[in-house]
C-alpha cells in the first residue's frame, strides 16, 4: 500500500486504513515517497542520559557543549535524566568526555518514528464529507496548518453564535496568526463582566500533540454543548481565547522539511551569523525578565537580540494590550510536550515566590487529579524554574510566555507539558491524540470550574 490520496472511500474502508496504521507499522524504506527527507535523521537516535549528581554533565546537557553536537529534548528532574537527540559519532565523543556516562536508548530508529507521525494518506480526503463539525475523524491523524484553518472555518459556519475566528497579525512568512473566540451569549451577564480563559499551543513547532489537544478541546466544548450542563455553564459564564498554532511558520516547516524544528522561521539580527541560521524561540522572547539567552543564532533556545523580536510574541502582546478592556483574563494555560508535568510560575527564578502560592499549588494538583481520574495518568506539579534549570543557568528561564502572562495578564497561569514521559517524546503516535485530548479536557474543565467559583 503506497502513500497517496485517499478519496471516494467508504467509512469502513477509511477505518481499515486507520487500523492498518495502528496495528502494522511498515518501515519507511518500503515506501517510494516520504513526506519529508527522512535521511537527515538516519544516523540519529534519542537517548536518556542519567546525570545523577554530576553537575558538569548536567550543565553540558542543559546548556550545550561546544565539542559535542546534540539536541536537548526533555528533562526528568525526579529521575535525574535528560533525553537528547544525538548521532553515533557525537555519542562516542560524549562517552569519551564523560567516561562514566550511563544512558539508555529511547528511540533507536528516529527516522521511522518520525515517519509514523505523518498521516498515512496525503491529506486529500474529501473535506466536507469527512470532517464535519460533529465528527471525530479529524482527530485520527495529525493535521497540517491548511487543514486546521479550514476545519476552524467550518466550525465558525456551523456554530456562528458561539465561535469566531480572528486574524490578529501576520508572521514573518506572511501567514495569519489566528485567535479563536468561544462563548455563548448570556442575557444574565454582560460581556465585559465575564472572566476570560486563554489557551495557547503550538509555540514550539515540533510539539504537534499540543496543537491537536487544543483543537480537541474546542471540539469537546462544542459537542452537544446545548445538552451538557457543565459545558454550557462554562461557555455561558466564561469567554475563551484560543491560539491553536502560535508558530504557524515553524509548524508548516515541520510538515514540509524538518519534523523536529522548534523555533519560528524569521531572519535574525545576530551578528555574526556565519551559517545564516533562522528562527527565534518564541517562548524566550517575551519581555518579562527577558535576557539574551545565547549568541548562537543556530541554537534551539535562541531568544533574539531584544524582547519581542519574535513576530508572534509581539503580535500577541499588541493584541492583548489593544483589547485589555474587552478581556478580564483570569486563567492561562500554555500547552506543550512532553513529560506529563504541570509547571507553575516562575520560570526565570526559583527565588521568586508566586503570589497566592498556596492556592496556585492547590489548583495545579486539582488539575492533575482531574487528569488522573480521567485516564490514570499522573502529571507532576513543579515550579517551571526547575524544569528550565534556571537555578543552574538563569538565562534558560528568561522571557517565557508563562511568566509574562502570569505577571502581566492572568491571575492563574500554568504550562502543561502533555504526554508522554519519553518513550515517544515529541513523536507521540496519532492513536494517542484522543486519549490525550480527553484527559487534558478533564483538566481544563476543572480549571474553568475553579475560576468560575473563585469570587
């Protein structure tokens, strides 16, 4: 069965294709066509390095090592380990430099794992017939930006009194940055008196599960909202602002060139920049405790030369400032992957205690419990500074969306790092889209109910 268009199929035939994807995983080398150049990952693997009490190793893994090339994926503070992407030659260099290095291979065939995250078909299924507003077929695969935008437009046509789509600016490459507004008119409460909940996803381009999870949240809120008391109360008493893809240019790049790209795609002002590297880490570009994180424009956490240099963070800040009288932002959730964690402010420093810390912790554990009750998954709760290693290298926690929103805009704010704990990392198989969506929606419902009752 070759990669190609899937059109004119019956529902049963489409389901067979999805079952084929889930139950049989042919190697990418058996296909004549690939969605991107998979050979660029052919010598790479993902390993989990145990750093234990070795602070030199930890600094090298977190801050980078000039003698060894690798990409940091995620840190497990409790397990005192870090997942990194590395090729065979550089792994030998790392073992030579740290002679007592202990690690295990998490993803042996990175190219294959990447291949399996792309849709089996070529995204040419009949849109109107397959992706109507009440169908969950949309969540059987990850979806490219064009299809996401079409699906959102379909929702606005189906629920014109509940959902609207607004373009708040254009990215460096000219793509629209869209905000989804969601609420039900209520005669008993004035619009300007409503509390607003903000959710953002897709800041880091490779974190596809975050995008799908927010889209699933929108779907669940709209699904049978007239007959679901919880959903109706939430939608009638709260306003929602959603940004499903905060990094449109980077997201498109992961679909067309490099599945593991993280930053946006704008030209940078760093000088010198001999490799003409592109992109700024949007989540390092906000103005709250911004610092110049690195002189390496090629680095995945490059913050730019000044706060809000990233197009997307500047557009978002301008929009929030221009509409601050329209939105009383009480809650903010920033969805990322991976590691199954709920991170609290602050990211920039472990020495600064957040306001109302006791209740902030209580709410975080409430979200975690709601997720665990839904799926059995346990999400750890910890300060973002520990996840970012700000206590070790302070610049790593600077300029985050979490700190910016918490300090300037929202009373309650968290970053949720979704599944998994590392077996798949950023390459979570598509079969987990709905389970992750369900458990996260349970956590979001708890978050909303807490805020509704917080008077």
